[in-house]
C-alpha cells in the first residue's frame, strides 16, 4: 500500500448556504447550517485515505469538543493519528464558510492550535517521512512546520507536493526541494506576479515558478482542468470534468489528495492529474469538505463511465 505523510491544518467547518455572499455590513438570512471536519490538511488526508493510501496526518488540535470530533473522524477514516498533537492551551481551528446559490464560497479561517505546530512536533514523524512515497503540504499551518517537513523529505529523497494555499509568504529557497507545486490561479499570481486567466498566462506563470527551482508546476484552473509544466517551451492543459456543482469548497483539497495518492501508486503524471481531476469533480457534487471526498470505487466508476461515453 502506498504511504503518504500529510502535514497541515485541521479546522472544523461551520457552513451555511446563503442566497448571495454578504456585502460589507450586510446581514443575509441563510441556511441550512452544517458542521463537519475540514482544514486543507485534514481534507487532503481524507481524500488520499479514501482513495486507498496509508495516510499519516500531522497536525495540532485543542483539548475541546471540536478536537475530539476530529480524532473520531480520522480514526473512522483509518488515518494514522499517532502524530496529531492536542494542546490544552489552544482551541481547535475553525472555518466560517458561506456558500451562495451559484456554489461560490467565502471563507474565514481561525487556525487555532494547528497554526502553532512546531519543528519539534514535526520531527517526531521522521521515521514515517523516511518510508513515505509522498509528503503533502499546504500553507495553512505554521511556516516552521512547513520548512521542517520539506527538509525532512529532502533528507530522505521523498517527493514533496506543496499546495501553496491559502497563500502566505514562505522562504522561496524551499522550492528547490519541492517536486510538485499545485497553486490555483490566485496563488499562482501571488507567487509569480502573472495573472492567470488562460493557457498562455498559465504558461507564463509556470515558467516563472519553474525557474524558482520547482520540479513540476500544476496550476489548477477550476472547470478548465489543470495546466501542467515540466520545462521547455510548452505546457499542457489536462481537461477537467463537467458536473453539476453543489458546493465547490474543498475542490482543490480533493485534487491534491487524489493527486498524491495517484502518484504514490506509480501512475504517470498525466494519469495522476486525470485521477485528481475526477476526485475534485466528484467532491463538488456534495455539500461539505472532508465528508464530500469520494471513495476509490466512486472515482473509478466515474472514470470508467466517462471513458465509455467518450
């Protein structure tokens, strides 16, 4: 079985539907309300585990109701929780999510405990990183934890996938030890200074990121799919799938978890992106983030049906 170490965030999602996203100072009547496990790290760990990988998740929780719910979720998903820390002096992270009638979302994240993950706490997972096929990271935790994980992975030549979301500044020299970077259009702009709107601008942004030392650049572009660049004059857009979206929250996390799994079992780059696009497409057909991540049999059935129709 493939082995993936995910280091990142856990927050509980507090989500409500709303006819439209509120303007400054506006109160909008919404509903229904839904609460569930989330956070980019937790979502990606869940997506990879449901695809069939053996996942070790490293994060920090508060000693509270939300933290206990998180541990129940990860244990139910057969995710290794040995390196999930509980801090009695911190609260578990929370995400306040609004989703409108067009399935667009607005999110405020209070990281709480997972934002204080330390170098010492990450170093405890060294043995798991050493035997991992992939290390998967986001920017929704402390930079200290991110730097430590990248250095550990480099020590054992374990490929790193960095999903630079939500964007915050980090030491750019880390990119020399990143095998795959997976920004969306906004994050690609923050990193490269190039506004990504189409294939040509995605290529320009990708070339800048590649020049920073990254092995492979993958810019996720929503319904359009994912733009892939590995060097040279051209990249390639791997098309996404058309589905009826109910809630797009967590689609990027679904992509990254699925991508990590597919790479870890030996799929080619194009095959891994195709699989990841399918995981992301299926995730937006359900409400929520971690609970919306599809299982392996659902992804395989979806891909088989798509091939049969095309």
